[in-house]
C-alpha cells in the first residue's frame, strides 16, 4: 500500500513539473485583445494575439514598455514615456515598413486606431 501511494505521489509531482512550463508560457501570452491608454486622442483597441502571432518576439514591443496591465498609462504618468513614442517608434514605423514592402499591414494614421 505504501509503495503504490509513493508511486502515485511521484507520478503526480512529475505531471505537475512537466505541465508547469506550458502553464507558465500560456500565462505570458497575455489577452487576445487589449485596450491601450491612448492619451488625449482616446483609447486604442489592440489585437494583442494577432501581433504575437505575426511578430513572434515579445521584446519588439516589450523592450519599450513592461508586460503589465496599463503599462503605457503608468509610464506616461511617471514621465518615462514620451508623447507619441510608442506610435511613432513602434506601431506606425512597423506598419509603414510592411506597407512599403507590399506586405499586409496595420493602420498608418492616428485616427484609425484611437477611439474617443
């Protein structure tokens, strides 16, 4: 009886350890869609999962701002995020490069993304 209980405990622990990396990875994926603080121009609905699938490298965006809820608003309030920094250096820059290359691309004007 003790041996079977020990084997069952080891099996459960092993399954937990093997499943942990997958659960951790899934937790880092973020929401499918996010509403981003867009300053005075209004909020920005952001298709997060679409960008993850297309870019495959979280650091393209998250080297500029942390992976946390309302990161851009918090950075703006602290003065660590300049006006239009994300739009000009991240979003629009990438979208325009894709457009120029003849690839499918995202919006290239402010009013297309910002919603009041």
